[in-house]
């Protein structure tokens, strides 16, 4: 009976640890929403190098925008647009 209980505890703990693991982008989004822009950008830039993705570049651009680093924000917004026209900048008339 003790062996069965121990096995159940081990299984429950192993499943809960799997659920607790986050992807790098989930971690980056969490850091972003905590206001930790530099840490979030670092993770997102690494992910962007491995897997160029317009959403990642757009989010990096927005993080730089929130930090008031407009040149860097524009650079990443442009990268997002180059990969996907959906990210076309809005031009005020």
C-alpha cells in the first residue's frame, strides 16, 4: 500500500512539474507584463534569431517603444512588417 501511495505521489509531482514549465516566449511575455522589459527583450531576441517570427519582432518593438527607445522600436516593427504585411504601420493623414 505504501509503494502504491509513493508511486501516486511521484506521478502527481512529475505531472505538475511538466505543467509548470513555460516556453521561453511565455516567460518573456510574463516578464514584459511585470515591467521587466530588458529581460523580456533578451529572451525574445534569442527566440527571434532561432525562429524569425513577425509576432516576436512586433512584441520586441513594442517593448522598446514602452522603454521610449523609438529607433529600436522602429527597427523591430519594420522587421515584423517585412515578414508579414499585417504589421503595416498606420500612417496618420
